[in-house]
C-alpha cells in the first residue's frame, strides 16, 4: 500500500530555476530517505508558497520523513509547515494513470 504525503508552507523564495539550483542537494538527499518513491515539487511565487507531493511505501516512512522535514524547515526559519498523509486508492489511481509504483 502506498501513501501520499502532501506538504506546503510559506517562504519568500527562491523559486523557479534558482530554487532548482539552490535546493538540488536537498532533492538528491530525499532520494535516500527510507520508503521514499518519488516527489513532485510545488511552488507559487506570487503567493510565496512551496512544498511537495511525495509517495512513500508506508505510512510510517511518510510520518518519519514529515517529522524530519518539519524540523529542517524550522531550522531555516520556515513555520508553520502543513503536512497531511493519505492512503492511496490504488485501483482508482491506476484507472487515471497515477504513478504509484
């Protein structure tokens, strides 16, 4: 069973190409997290918000990552961090070509 972690937070930037350049080491590190499958990075420079949609192999690995990531963001002066974990309905997601594996 797969689990989605949805995270969002306010931040002043960077966004776009500058964000991709400055956060590339963090992105590479996420690949090493236990149970991690993939992440879609999200941003809205006008609203000054960023975050991501993650897929994890288990609820426990998603929870563990959310705790660690929240603490990391607090260290950057970013709070509050909004995080929600959802169980994926694999049958319906497959009908809509969702990347759940």
